[in-house]
C-alpha cells in the first residue's frame, strides 16, 4: 500500500496517478519522522489557528483556512520536485514536511518576532531570523542534493505558507502583512 501512495513523479507522469500529490503527506518514513512533523505542526498550528487565524478571519473561517493551508501545502510543496524528477524513476518521497513548513512560515509571517527555541539552543531566535536561515539552508541543501530529506518540499512549503497567508490576510481581512512585518521588525 505504501508504494501505491508515495510521491513518485515518474509513475505519476506515465500513469496519471495524480492522487499521489496528496497521499504522500499521510505517509512517514518512521515514528521519529511522524513525531517530529506532528510536534512541529501542533506547536505552530495551535498558535496559528487559535490566535492568529481566529483573530484575523474569525473562528469558522480561520479553521477552514488552516485546513486549506495544510492540505494545499502538501500538494504545492512538491510541485517543483514533480517537474524536476518526472523522468527519474528512482525519485520517491513521503511525509507532510512541506505542509508543516507552510504552517510554520504562516505563523512567522503573521508574527515575525515570534520566539522560536530548540532543545539544543539555549536562547530564543526571532521567527524572521529563523525563517531566513531556514530558507537559505533548505535552498542550499536542495541544490546540493543527496540524502533522504525533502529540502525542496521544505523550501517551497515555506514560501507557499508566506504567500498564502499574505494573500488571505490582504483579501479577507484587509491587512498588509508586509507593512506589519516592517513595523514589527523595524519599529520607529
């Protein structure tokens, strides 16, 4: 069953199995992969849904937008890999890391100074600093290639989270998050 649900651009292109754009997000390599993704999703998702989206869009619309962001993040984060690897029979991937990256970067877009802290770093890092470092690292590791981590999905999921949130805030709440970023990061 796992083989039938993986993100496998080569097979998708030749057999039209487009459902794999979504189904790969329900699979994980092992328990640690699943745990890390869901811990990150929970940590940022609670803040994003309960505080930011609820405040900006209302409770019902906020929940709906959160679900749309997550599910569409699974799809959007692997589009670049589809085009890059549709002629490579060896490339397969799985996991919800791209969608989780979209959730994390959506929260950072709304609250750029949100403190982000890791077990191994004894001080909090402002969200926008973490975001810039994460994007640079993901892009360089994706370019380098190798390994079993979907750096492209991380990068494009993050970019998608920023764009989705900016457009939703502008169209549905009349809020310019670029101006909000500038005023938050560079107060007068």
